[in-house]
């Protein structure tokens, strides 16, 4: 459609208005929520973590399909194998989905030469959690992206966008979208290609929406590996000061219990900045202890800022006054459809004005304007909602209330009926660390659930988290430890963490079994299908690759003990390629106590 000269001018206003809005967003990255005067441009802190794409010819909803690691997020948009008008980018909370969308917005606004957004006429980036009951895209654009631009109306936006040859729509946070249970809105029509079928659309989410078109392509963010962590420290914390970089990395290595947590970019970012800012020793025996330290840092910063010296008063605020916050957090998670945001006035009334102000001030809670349910098409109204800085903080406070409930509950199954341990793993881990007695009840409850964490390794691992002793690690590692294709990401993460704890404390690992179908090699690094890297294990004695056609020859050292079966592999075995065999040998050479690879 040819635009009139008036609309051509309004198109300029529209693009300038969008860029102004996006700049305000991407210039406000806050690595430490309690340091509100230290904001960064996204391009100064953005580091690419792991990203994989599913290359299955048709949409797959589970972990199946052929997943391949990409070198850059840009390949999601440029790799011909991933060509599609609809792309889903999945990731757990804190894995950088929203940060990635802001980097794309930065690229578009600044005409970054090698960005996939380079030749896009108009980029629309909407945070779905803010939309409330707004059903129509153009109304959402006007309300959230161009409310400051009176020269461009909703009707103008519709005409201009429909005239463009290249539009990219990014819908951020489908799992937090208030209208996700309804199909009667533009968001769902766009996802299903019933609307704007010729536009490129990216959707970020934790889980897949229903009724996706088969041509929809999937990518997933897998978190920070060592390379990404090193890059972030240099880029955003200390610069290219090798000694300072190594000090921060050493603090992480000294805390093997945090290995899985620091795969989460948001958590590692906080750890890196705290490790740089604090000179005292940071040694943690459990995830619970680490999170206590994070919360204490929030309050310590507030005290320094206010120049409060009464530590007893601060401890009272920290320990005694968050019971209602605990309850609210638990109520939000223990629902069929989790509630992760609340109306400000109602939330404030429950916790009390003074406590609410404090939570906002130190960064545990954040406020956000969303469209009110009372809005109409002609009169868009806003209300202020409040949410936790990150879902992990919600799980932390909910764990305190969970402990109280579990200790007093006659029917624990009814009390926890909506708590999914796969989705809320840290809620259970925090609770086990906060109270060993409650932890025992929780472990027994988890063991009773069908299909949930039934393997002995997982139960023992939870006992380890609860007790923070190494006796259970020694017992576990004296037997065979298995990582299998059907294991959940939680179980794989738990098992690798346990193995790393054993190696870091010189505990022998008798035998590690790996399903060949559950791993892949990137050089001499072993990557599990969940995206988790298997750490180097100096104390492992045997590694068996199950489900492949490789065997050992008796009496030979691990360096030359591979041979092929003469017969063709059976249907239950895959061929271990020569390249993978070589990479496995290289991995084994780094495990100094290895006696057998097969």
C-alpha cells in the first residue's frame, strides 16, 4: 500500500518514537538489583550463552529432535536450516530471553551492520506480561511503545505497519502473558499465523503455546559455560585484567555447590559483581547458604546507603518481618496457574507500607505498569503491579512458608498439590536447606510422586543439599552413577553437580555410565542433551558409554583400548564415530585417575 505524504512523515515519527522507547529500555540494564545507580547499556554487558536449535523437519514439543548448538544468536535468523516466519526461543527464568530481545532492539536502533535486524524496516518489541486484557496489537503498540508520541494514532500505526515490506515482531515472555489461556486475541492469531503471516515473529517463553503451526522453529538458551562467564567478567566487571578475572573465577571454583546456579546467567552476573565488590571470603556449602548471602548483600547495601549502624535492628528487619511476604510468594506458586505479579495496593496492604517500601528500595520487588482490566478500546487505563526481581527470589521466600506448612501439615500431599518439583526445584532445595526435618518430609513426598525424581541418586542428592555433609556423596560415588537419555534436566544438573563436588573434594567416583544417545561432543567437552556440560572429573575411575558399539580390550590401558565389533551394530546401539572416540580419549586424559574407558 502506497502511503500518503502525511503518513510518510508519520512513519518517521513512529520509527523515532519506537527507537526512543527501546533506548530507554536497553540503557537500563541493572546487574545488581540493589544498586540502582549503576545502569548499563545492554551492548556493554550482553554476552552470548549457549543456544541450540531443533533441526527436526516438523515441530516437536518434547526434548526429541535433532538439536544443534549455534555459535551466535544471529544464526537463529540467518541459518537457512532455521528459516521460518515463526520462531520460538525457549529458556528457563534468568537464562537471558529478555536480554536477548533488548540486544536485538539495540541492533535495530543502531543499525548494527552484521545484525539480522539490519534491514528490518520496523521492529515491534512487546513485553507480554504488561498487556493485561489488550487484545489488539496496534492498541498495544500505541499504549506501550508510542504513548509519548501524540502525532501518531493507533489508526496511523495500523496503516503504516501494513504498508511495510519488512516487519519483525518480538513477543517477549509468553509464559507471563495474562491472556495465555485465551485464543481470542492478536497475540495468539499472530502465533498461529492467522495474522501477519508474512511478518517475521519471534516469541520468547519457558514453555510452548498450544496450536503452533508445524513450520514453527524452536531454539533454546542453555546458559553460561566457562567461555561465556569469562567473557562477561571481562566485558562488564573488571575489563581485560587477567589477575582480577582469575580471582573471580577462583571464587566460583571454590564454590562447586554453585556450579549449576551459575549456569543461569542472571545468577552468575550477580555472583561476579559481588565477588568483585567484596573482599571477604565467599565460601558456601549449599545453595541455601549462597542465597542467604545474596539477601544479606541487599540489606547491607541499603544500610550503607542509609548509614545505619544498628545491626540488630537490621537483623530484625531481615529475619522477623517477611512472614507475610513468604506467604504471598507461596500462594502465588502453589496454584494451577502460577501468579507471579500482584496489584500494588493489595500487596502493599498485606506486607505493610514500611516493609513494602523497603523491599522496593533494596530491589527484591519491582513495580511495573500494566493495562488495567477496566480499560476499553477508547480509554486505556494503567495500574501498577509488583513482582519479585526474579522468580528465584519468589521461590526463596516461598520456601520459608513451605517449611512452616510441612512441619505442621497432616496431609502434605494436599498442601503441596500444585507444586511441580521440576518447575520449582529451587523451592524444594531452599526448603531442605532451611530446615532438615522439613527436608526429610519433602524428600519422602517427592519419592511418592509418580515419575518424579525416583532414582536413588536424586534422592541422595537432595539429602546432600539438606545435610551439607559429604558422607552421602562418598556412598553414592562408590556405586555406579548413571546419566541417561530420559533423565530430566533437573536430574542431570543434580547428578553433574554431585560428581563435581566429589572431584573437588578428592572423593573417588567408581564408575560413570553415559547413554551415548544422551550426550554429544564439542571438541573434548561432553555436552548432555539438557545443554549441561559435564565437568572434568579428576577422581573418576571408569567411564562407560552405554548404547554404542564400542568395547574395551582386557588388559589394555585406556589410551588404546577401543576396537569395533566385527558385526554390524544392533538396532539398540549407535556407532561411536572415530571423531567422538578421539574426543572421549581426550576427555579421559584430563581425568587423572581414569582406569577404564569403554
